[in-house]
C-alpha cells in the first residue's frame, strides 16, 4: 500500500495503511519535523480497525494532526 504524506504546521505526517490477518485496515502513523530528517516520532496508539483503506488513511491523518496540535506545536 502506498504511503500518504501530508505537511501540517511545519511537520510531516506519514500514514502507511496496512491490512491485518482478518482483512481490517489499520494505519501506522509517523510524525517528524519536515526540515529535520533526524527527528522522527512514532506515536503509539490503540488503532481502530477500518473496513476500507481510505478510512484508515483518514484516521491516521486526523490522528497525526491532533498529535502535532496538542503535543508538538500547541497554539500560543
């Protein structure tokens, strides 16, 4: 499955959808500073299972945005 990449507030969110043994879709999410390829975060979370790849990607992107907004770059 292709990796989906999105930039948000100076960070890069990469979402890799994967299908488990039962046919459900889940997303692996990584967040890193777009200008710094050394710093990479792999947020660990309990992932829900989705019926489609698109749902898993959408959830992964939303999770990455929330993670950045709340933990890495909170509003001043």
